[in-house]
């Protein structure tokens, strides 16, 4: 760990993976609770020699403190088995700081208990910046996740001839037979078909259904006996999410207390009752496409929710909340893999492998059990800001939010215009994605998924943005908006309210590669950076798809004052790269014309899309 990494730890605002202990002369017993919490949650750093105010006080006797702490991690006593860790010693001026990284334990090893004088034998989890002792429900969820054999493979002593819903099996078999690549099993009986797919298991010479089989295809009575809560609860609200706590009632609700197949059908009916299905025709077949443009993202989000939930958790259940500005999918049960791993190609360990495999047979979640990359790809094709994933290991929950917000908004294009960078369409999309996320940071995996590109293509784009000075790349493969652009990004995208008048073009030389602008003074007035376009500026961009004279523009907009028109409407578009002169060397040339740039074309397209909505 270098000096920069230490400084980042101490200056960060995220406390869930950082515990500071003064520990000048001794190791406090509470530090071992933090070790247990990091092991049972997502891992984290323990820093000895720094107080709660983040002041470096230093460790007085490094050998003693180091020996005491490492001894208790390696020798059974406080912990039941040796603990893995990474150790770093850093010197700050004349003060020594000990840093220990505690990685998350394997799920099969959890929960990790610690024995202290104050608490006795207890296990802890990390929530926010604190360590919390696991309650009965916490321990039950952790123990369930630790099982080598997943719960959905548990055998149920039910009659396979009477426990299944016939319509669900019929629907499932039809989907199976019509999916390409499957072996034909049309001549098999229902029982033989389910056994072939691993949904039935043999015990004592007799076939019995697994928990997965009943959850997928069982009769409603059996499903309700197995889990005393809904499979999923769906709500449609006719307003934006920020009005969710006003007491307004939902417009349409579906409470699914039946098997997964029936729940899927009910959810689709619920979704179709309020979603818009535009009239589109397939160019190759000439057939009408009767499904919404965001159906792939919705489908994979629902399937993830149905197949990856923790069915052993009887106190919480999945919810789908659809608002006019977003749709939220919430699930009990976190993903075993990290969020980045979920967005990368390759096999992942899943909570309900038999259910996932069965759904893959009928065309759902074909990417190794997770369809999140399909969600990102569909959202990218629709030109929307990236989905928001929250894999909360402390609360054992998973949330996916699909935002109905355009990625290349007017404000986003204005931001690129004010910075003055030249970007290709893919580079502009990458920059916009990074700006769109809450903290202006994205992992390389998330950015690759959002762009729908391969690793090499994504890395090339990142390097191009780094060269232009607008992003940085950390050792942890996190792409972050350059620090000098944060306040401008916040202002233009409405994240933080800042007085626009305080920022002028003269102090916006933020990139080493600037858009070529007229060299002469365009106006005697200082041009204020664009925080929004006026109606006349929008009209100029639409009208200047071919070169236009000043007279053409003024006549088109019915404006008489030439000086006011130039300073108020025309010059800001020139300064920020939305318009260019056909003869930039001579501003007063008789053949002078104004025409939109590539950035202006992007803005024109956005204006047209906004008007269409």
C-alpha cells in the first residue's frame, strides 16, 4: 500500500470498509469485532495508529502492537481458526501506521465467530461504519448461504403425479421444445421430462420433486405450504419515485403467491397493463413487433428476481415498484459474486442453481445464470443512464433500479461542450455514463456492460479519455471523472446547485485538447457558460443543419437586434463548439456562414427526441 492509497482511505467518505483505531500502546478488544464483521460482510481495512478524527497519531511500539494483533489472528483462541489478512506498515512523517486488509470469508466458512470478554462468543456484520452483532435472523441467513448443497435441491416427499400444476408444465414444455439447441423430449411423459431436467430426484428407488420443481411448477397449495410469503409483490404508481412517501395509493398491484411460471405470467400481464407498445415492423420479415422496447431489460430483471431470491427467508419477499421515472427490483438474498463479477463473462455461483438451469432451458438468463449484461445492453440501446445495482451483503439483499432517464441529455451535451473535448460517439457515451452515476465513478466492468463493448474496445476508450484529461483510472480498475470537472458536472447535471454566474469561459480551459474556436473576439461581453439552451438556441441548431448567414438566422427567428442576437444566442453556441464558422479566419467575410458541428448534431438529435416524447 502506497502513500496515495493510505491518503485515499483516510480522506474517503465510505466507512463500510474502513475501521480506524488509535491503538498507540495496545490493541483494543473491539478491533476483533471489526475483523469478524469484515469477514462476514465484504472485507475491509483496519488501520491502527489513526484516531476517529482521522488524525494520524502513530503506533508507539510497532513490534508489540503488530505481534499482539497478528498472534490473535493466526492462533486459535479469539477466533476458532486462523484468519487470512494482508499487512502494510506505512510511515507518515515520524509516525508509524499499521494497516491490515481483512478479505471477505468464503461463504462456506461463514459465520466467523469471535470470542471476547465483553460479548462472549458472537458473530458480527458490517453496516455503514459500524459493527453489529448478528441476530437470529442474520445468523439463519448466513448459515443458509453456507450450505454446500443449495436449498432448491432439497427433496420433498410429495406425489409427483398430483403435486404439479398441469398448465404450468404445459407452458414450460412448449417453451422448452421451441427453444433452439435443446434436445427434443416431446415423447417423454411429464415425470420423465422433469427428471431429465434434474427437477426430480430419486430416493429409495422412487422419484420425488425437489424444492425447485415445486417452486417452478407446483400447485399453489404446495407453494404456499413451502413458503409463507409471496413469490413477489408488484406495484404500479402513476407518479415519480420522489412522491413515494406522500401516502398516494398504487394504481395496480399484483401479489403473486403461486409458482414461478404462474408468477411470471401474472407479472407480464401486470407490466402490459401500463407499458407502451409502439407500432414497429421488423424490416426483414415485415411482421409487427408487439413488445415494448425495454422488454428485454424488464424480462431479465424479473427473472433474476424470481430465480435468485432467498426462498428460505420467510420474513421478507421480493418487490417490483414501477414509477413513471424508474422501476425498482428488490430481492431478499445478496449475490454470492461481487457486482463487478456479475457483469463479467463466465460462470458464477448462484443461489438456486436448479431453478436457474431450468429457466435457462427455456431461454431466460442464458449468460451463466445472470442476465444483467442483457439488462445493461438493452438500456444502452435505448440511450438511458446505466442501471443501478446494490448488492448489500450486510442486509443480505439485492436491488436493481432501471432509471427512465436519457443518457445524452441536453445538460450532458452542454457539459461536453463547456469542457471543450472532441469525442467519438462511443467516447461521448462512456463519458456520459461516468458522469451519470451518483459518485462519478464506474468500474471498468460496469462501463463495458453499459457500452455493450468488449474489454479491448472499452480499454481503448478509457485510455482516450485519460489522454484528454477528463477521467482517471485507479489500480482497482475504477474509472473516475477528473477532480477538476466534478463541480462543473454537478452544476450542469443538477446534482449540486451552484451559481452559474460565478463560472466564466475564461476559467474553463479544462482539457489539453480544445475544440477549435474563432480566434477573434466574438463579443465585447464575457460569455457565461451554458447551463441550458434558450428556445432560440434550439431553433438555431435545428435550422443550421446547412450553412446559414446571419441574416437568414435573424429572419428565421424574427429577431431585429443584431448585437443582442449575437451576444445572447449565437456566440455562446460558437464558443462552446455547437456551431462553427465556414470562414473562421475572417469573421466579417461576405460569404460567412454558420453551421452545426458534430456536437451540435448530437444536441439537435437530443432536442428532436425530447420533442417526440
